[in-house]
C-alpha cells in the first residue's frame, strides 16, 4: 500500500470513542441476495420508523483493529475469525450470512480508504473497525426482516479503559447480561443493551466494569460486558472460563495459543467457580478493545478480592502475554501462519 499523509490527530491521547472517518463500506440485501457493496461517504443511515432493527433489535456486529507494524505495513488480526463469528451471530438471529471473502474485502477497502487514520507505529493507538449487520425493512408482527444492510466503519481509538495498563476494579453484578440457552455466545446488540443498566450502576458506585456470573446458578465466572477473563494461578498456570453463554473471544483464543506455544504455560479452559477467584495470583480482561486489561480488585457485595499483582501494574504473567500478543500484532514477533492479514 502506498504511504499516506496521516491526519493531524493527537494519537497518544485518544480514548475509546467514535470519530467519523472518511469512507465506510455498505452492502444491501434484498430479494434474497446481497448487492455488490461499495464505499460511501454517507455516515448516516435513513430507514423506516418500523425497521426491524429499531423495533426488535435485529442487529449483530464485530470488532477488530488495523495496526501499523514496526516495518510500516498496515495489518489486521485474524479477520477470518470475525467473519466466521458474524456468520454464527447472523444465523442465531435469522439473518442472511454476509460471505467471508466479501467481509474480508470490505475490511480491506475500509482500511485502505482511511489509511490516513491508521495510527502510526508506537503511538499506542489503533484503527478500530466495526462491521455490523441489521434488519432494515418495516416489520411490525414479530418476525425477521427481509432486507438487511451490512456496514463497516473505522474509527481511531486508544485504550478501552482510562489509564491504559493500570489495573481496574470491577464488581460482581446481580443482573445478568445473557440467559441460560440465550444469546450470550453471539455478538448481538441486544446483549449490550442488557448490560447498560448494571454498567451505569457499577460506574455510579465507582467500579470500572461488572463481572457477570453464569445466569443459571450465579456460582461460576462468565465474562464482563465486553471482554473474557483470564486468570493466572499462583503456580503460573492460565485458567479461563468455559461456558456456552460467553462470547468466544478471538483475543482469548489467541492468548491461549500464545501461552501454550510461545510461553510454554499450561492452560486450563474450564468452568471457574467464583469461590476459586480469591486464590488466583493475577486477573485480566481480554478482547479486541480491552487487549489485556489487568484487574486489581474484584468486589462482591462489599467483600474485596485483591490480587497479589496489586493496583499499580500488570502482573508478571499477564504482562508477558500482553507483550507477546501485541508483539505479534505489531510485527515485532513472528506470528503463527494466517494470523496477520496485510492490507496491500
Ligand atoms: N466478550 C464480549 C461480551 C465482547 O463484547 C468482546 C468483544 O468483542 C469480547 C468478549 C472479546 O472478543 P474479541 O477478543 O473477539 O474481541
Ligand atoms: C471489542 O472488543 O471489539 C468489542 O466489541 C467490545 C465492545 C464492548 C467495545
């Protein structure tokens, strides 16, 4: 890809918020088929007041990032897995699948068209890409839409949690984000709507995020509103919750591989009882937006669990995982085959 003049943005001070960029991709589904799709300047969407997405929340989305590598290439990280997860999400909500090759092509087009917004190497910022798919025609009786729109927009972002790598404090939520046998394992907008009230309540009480427990018994650790958990045991093993109602995080799956194959660590993917959490040495939240955000303290109805890694810095093992993953993403460390998708 040709070098582009970068926008005059204070990359180092970006938070995780929306900034309108130049081009986005749009494709429409009508009469049982997707059109060719194209880039557009139009950042707003006009639709019926009765659109299925507005009335019945028929919308699913993805999140991935474009990075500038050490040697100046622009890359994305495992976009094929985002395409596959969007497919699973779409099927669960009776929506048409947006084909994987077209998904990757759309991501490439959007990154290329907004190259001036891809933060420079070493700035700490990245270009966040948000693919999404929603039912757009009027629907009043409860049923899936017949017409859909798929879009991908891009926005430069900094750390998801204020303070970047500083450990955060979370609390155990009494409310659930997902139901047993519900939609917790797909990336549907409705799951995030479910989390908003308890998220704002957590913020009002001084916490950064919620830990959700399994909706059936409230005894097992699930995830937060936007990231999976990784724990480190006192003898250096990685433990990550396994559950049918959490989102299969691409970051978590990648970190499990990194732990096993780059760092030679034992990994256990299993049910994690909340009662075990007090015995772990380190805790982190992993996701595209969160990367790995260290957790220093978890509060359960006034009872505090303080991890030995403390409130000042990441624990040693979480730091190693973070350094290796970001090293792979930014081209400092050789990646497993197929992980890095260069935008040419
Ligand atoms: N869990 C939830 C609920 C999320 O919204 C996300 C973000 O996508 C994740 C986990 C992390 O997933 P990924 O690593 O694929 O971004
Ligand atoms: C992501 O990590 O990409 C997400 O979608 C999480 C979201 C809560 C910002």
